[in-house]
């Protein structure tokens, strides 16, 4: 139980940030999954910049680690080039 006004506000802020971060992370995971399931090269090439941008934004906000974003982008680029 929070005793100070500032700690109550901090708890509220954390909750709202957590909801936003969860939403963005989940939508990015879904986009990565769709890209991996894509079998047509044209569709994959069109989706790749959008997904990599989403990953960069998550890394910038520190929702995911920068190296994880980099590794995901690398593996997705390999996948698209192998189609």
C-alpha cells in the first residue's frame, strides 16, 4: 500500500505504461509471426520494413532489448531473402 501521493502517482503511471508496452509488444509479435508464415516473396518484402520499424521502436522505448531487436531483424531478413 502506497503512503505518499508521489508513490500513488508512480503506480498509476507504471500501470498505464505497462498496458501500452504490452499492446505494442503483442502487436509486434503478431507481425513477426505473420512475416515468418508468409510464403510469397512480394508480400514478405513489403512487410519487412514495417516489422523492422516496429522492432526498432520497441528497442528505442526499451520494451525489448536492442540486441533482441537486432537478432530478430537479422533472422527475418534471412528468411525473406531465402524465399
